């Protein structure tokens, strides 16, 4: 039954066009993330609507499920950055200073790393068990790995922890390999680009973080 639904969707829903459009929107999202723009979040709400379909057709069930999480996480990130931006604007009006908009870019506190590792391991074990036990996923361990790490990375992005870029580099590199193997060429090529961008994104965020710290130092 599931196979018949997947075949129908692939043959009758303009699958190739949908995958190309989704890849293009993802590139826009990546550019906005690189610029640390709050507009990455509304774009992040739209993207899962495409990829829930794409991953279902290709039996990447954990990746399909995580896009539901992305919808909620994007709404949370949007609210968090907007709330911080509004507070900084208000502070700017009171003090006459120029505020750096959005949640401050920062390094992940050292005390968080054991907790993040524990969360990742628990998620990986749970997702892998579900995929092996209840689905016909062709790559349950790979799907579980990228999904678990993506959940952690998405939370770090909402907090503007700079190390989130390295998490996405790993996720994107592994995902690109899986998608090429599955024949999802437009998506795979997009993820190859994603595997390169985090290096530049990390450097860009470092510059923005240093600039904000310098500005705050001289404004006191």
C-alpha cells in the first residue's frame, strides 16, 4: 500500500520540479543563516512542506519526521530572535546606542557539551530502533544519525551557538552521500553545497561576534 502511494506521488506530483524548487529555497535559507538574518525562520517554516513529501517518496522516514520538528523549531527560533531583537531595539532607543539585533552570537558553554552528547546518543538510539523495527528504510542508521544530529543543531541555531555550523557540516556531508546513493540528485547536489558553506558561515559569525563584542566594549 505504502509503495503504491509512493509510486503515485512520484509519477503524478511533478516530483523532479518539487525537488528542484525545494533545493532553491534551501539555498535562500542558507544565505539568510549565513547573514544571521531573522528572515531565515519564516523561510524555515516553508521548507518542511516540500521535504516531508520528498523524504516520504524516498523512504527517508526519520528525515520526513524531523521536518515536522523543523516546523515547530522554526516557529520557536523566529519568536526567540524576534523577542530579543525587540528588546534590543527598546534598549537602543533608551540609551541612544546602536544595538546589535537578534540573539547574541556566542560559543556553546562547556557545561552544555556532555548534555548535548547525551541527547544526541539517546535520540540516535531511539530513532534507529524505530526505523529498524517499524519501517522499510534502506538506511536506518544513516537516517537516524543525520536526524538526531539535526535536532541538536537546530536547537543550537535557535540559541545562536556558533558551533552549530560544524554540526550542519557533518549532517550535510553524510546526507549528500545518502541522497546520491538514493538517486535524489538535485537534493544531493544542494547538500554538497551545504557541506562547504558552514566553513564560511562559521567565519562570518566569528566576525559578527567579534564586531558586536567590540561595539559593546566601546559603548560603555
